[in-house]
């Protein structure tokens, strides 16, 4: 019987503005041209969107030469300076305190599953808040420049990491053991059942997670950045298709409706878990 609940986030456009576009802008790249002239033609050739943009980043890095290459250090530095959405810096502390006050026997954990670049998200000022982070990763050449993808997190790949959380396959002990996620775990031994998870995301790569969490009794929230109204129609589609429980602006301050819904969802889940635990233990 698990007394852990999990809040799982996407990253780009969910907790922060698009970090890849922001990075490209920071090194002087025309981001509109990058996506429309370099990545979109690959999509028309039936590329998966995530390896398409990673491939074009590697090509761009090589074209820029040694002085302008996209390096591990540059990605890390961008992560350290990356702006976050309103309220994100204090979000985790506020939610932990709220759950602790309401149901002190229930443990709240945070996870991040992103199609973005791991070197960036792992160096943000909120990275320490997450029990586990999974994102797309590069290997680097001798000069530290991006050379080849070593992990691609796209669409249904994201659901794989929900199973990691569910089964407790998280942390250093499981590095280099990719097949552990396939092992069978008895229902009463699951560390975080899906109906004890809340998932927050904004984009098409999040749809499999939305569907899995909702169909399993958990809660899924769709968000959109009001600074990019062109993405509102996409987000509204998640409501129309029944993918998400709610749809809100990506703001997390105390007065934001999204924060209040998250607080309500987590305390409700914690209450349900606490009740089940009392019944189970007699």
C-alpha cells in the first residue's frame, strides 16, 4: 500500500517558455527560420518531430564551427539562466506544505518528463525539486559539442517514464538498466499507482501521458501560455477530446487558477490515499 503521490510535469511551455527556442535566440539564431525552414521539411518527409529537431541542432552546431558550436557548457549555462513561468520558483514548496498540513502521512514527489534537452532542464534552478528527470540527451565530442542523440523522449516514450515512477524504478541504482521498467510488479507493491498521479503538460507529445493518467483514475491538466495565443486552439482540443481534466494559463502563483486546481487535486488525492491506508492497516 503506497502512501506516495506524484505530480509529473512536462517542461517546455509548461513550466517555462520553450527552452530550445530560447537557447537558439540566446546564441543569435533565427528561431522562426530554424523551425520552418529546417525542421518542418523533415516532418513532411515523415520524420518524428523530436529526432528531427535534435538532428537539425547537430547540423547547425557543425555549420557554426568551433567558436559557435552548441556545446555542453553553453546548454548548461542557458539552463542556469532560463526564465520560468510566474510562481514556478516557489510552487514546489507551497504544494509540499499544503499536502503536509492536510495529510502529513502522505508524501508528495515531483517528476519531470520532457522532450526538451536534458542538459538544459537539469541545470535550471528548480532541478533539485524533482525526484526524477527524463529528457532528450546528447553525447558530446572531444571539444564538448553535441555529436549524436543518446536518448530521445517523444510521444509514447513519455509514458515509459510514467511506468518508472509507478514501479519505483528511479535513481542511480537503475542507471544503465533500461529493461527494468518491463519487470512485473504486483499491484499492492507499486510505489505510485497511476491513480495517485497528476500530470501537467501543454503539447502533442503529452497526449499519451494525458490519456494513460486519465484512463487510470489520475488527473491530467492541460496548460497554455497566454503570451502565445496561437497555441490556445491546440490546448482547447485537449478539452474537446477529453484528454485533460482542466485547461488553464501556465501560471503558478497563489492567485492563479491552475495553482488552486493543483492544490485541490493533490490534497484530494492525498486524502484518498490516507483513507485507503487506514482501511488497509485496520
